[in-house]
C-alpha cells in the first residue's frame, strides 16, 4: 500500500520509463518518468517507519543499507542516461534509432 510514503511510487514509474526507452518518439516521456521516479525515490530517507502488513502495522526503519543506495543509484543512472540521449538527440547528432542495436561491419 501507499501509506503516504512517496518513495513507493518510484518503482511503478520506472516501468514506463524502461518501456518508452525503446521507442525514439517516446524517449522524452521515458526521461520524464525516470526523473519523477528519482524525485519520489529521494524521499526514502525522510521516513522513520514503513507499513509492515496489510493490517496497518508499522515497523521502524533502523538503518539504510547498501541495497537502498543501489536502488537509488539505478534510478539516477536511468535519469542521467535519459538526459544524455535527449541532449544528443536535440543537438542532431543521434546515431542509430535503437541504442541497443550494434552495427555490423562489411565482410
């Protein structure tokens, strides 16, 4: 459940960001979703407790460990990559339409 913890909205925003990355016409939307996800994710250190069960019980957050920071870093990577692609595209120096596509050299 949401329970007022905005960081929990970051993951659902990443799904359209990842999906939209594959379509050149939607790359700005991918960047915008990733940026919103990062803004929501940055709120995770502001909370002292988290909902632990469906009955409304809460558990204290005692520390933030490396998994939290890897999660945040992966979202930041999506934002930085999206910004780089968007800047490259706007400057008119874009390469192939698909960033995952490799070019084959003639034999």
